[in-house]
C-alpha cells in the first residue's frame, strides 16, 4: 500500500474522499469469485431444474443490479455513472460450483473496483439463495479484483 488510508482524515475520522480536483478518465475493473457446492446442486443449475428457476440468469441480473447500487451499500463509496456491467457465471465441474466474473466500466473521477466486487458478491449470494433448499453447505469465496485500469494509479493486474 502506498499513501496510507484515504478514507480517514487527519484526526482519524472516516470521511468521503474529495475527488473534485481529479480528471475524468476511462476506468475499468474486473472482479472474480466462486460458489462451491455439491455436484448434485451444480447439476440442477446446469440442467435448469432448480425449483426457483434459472439460477444463472437471475444471479446475472442480481450482479448487475448490485453494481449499480454499490454506493447505497458501501458507506464511503462515491455514486458513479456506471457505463457498462457484465456478469459471467460459468459452471465448473472441477470446483464443483459456479465461477463468477464481473466487469464494470465508467468514465469518471474514481474507479469501479467496489462495483465489480459488489457485482460478484451479489451474484454469488443469489446463487446461494436460489439453491439453499437443496445445499445449505455451499461456500462463497475467492472474491477479489483481478484487473483495474484508469486513473492516476494506472493499471493493476492480480498475479
């Protein structure tokens, strides 16, 4: 980490960072995560026979909605004009479970990492919610930023 924690003022009080002097730049963030489950639960998702319906389709929409509502959920997060959100959910027999990737774009004064992370988290929680009746032991994890680009700090790619 460089420059210290920006969400605290000189006296240690939490505050929203002033980004008014920053230039608008194109920004992108990608986040990823997964939901591990029993192979039988994954089979229900893959063949579309889950009782609550199209698990992956509903989770995709939930992830998009989550990205758009991030500033309502994270107290010091700036509301941003999100210009694009994609959420991909891929069944993975080797996990077994669903791998989730979210990409968020904007043109603005601050990045969209939180929006991408919120999209993945919301999609994962939706997968859990829609299938918990058959598999309460599911595990959500691995949620992290894999790519961030734009702004003064430039590009970051997870190793």
